[in-house]
C-alpha cells in the first residue's frame, strides 16, 4: 500500500514577491512472503521448510514541510532560493 497527501499554499504577495508553503505525508507498506515446500517422493506429501521460507514486512512513514520565498529586485536580479525544509522519517 502506498499513499500520499500533499497540501500546497501559493501566495503572490506583490508583483515581484511570491511565497509557497507546503507539507507532504507519505506512507508505504510492503509485504512479501515465500513458502518453500519439500515433498516426500514416496507419498507426495508437502511439508513447509521453515529454514528456506521467509516473511518480510516493511513500513515507512515520511513527514516533510517546506517554505519557499522568492522575489526580484529588478529585471536582472531575481532570487527564489530562500528554501527551508524539514523532513521526519518515522
């Protein structure tokens, strides 16, 4: 299972200034399993071999937030580089 939630707020403060604030949450769950069976040739019965079988589960949750501010001083000098982000991996 994989799902994401990402709200974004964009605000034009003035003709030369922009502000963007956002957050993102994503969650992933991966499950995998292998059942290795061995048989007895004489009777055809199958038994689970615990040594060769495996079950695997991986869960990941990531929370992130960011803030971007951009402006231009004149037509030749622009900046949209002031970026602060914070990520948390649970």
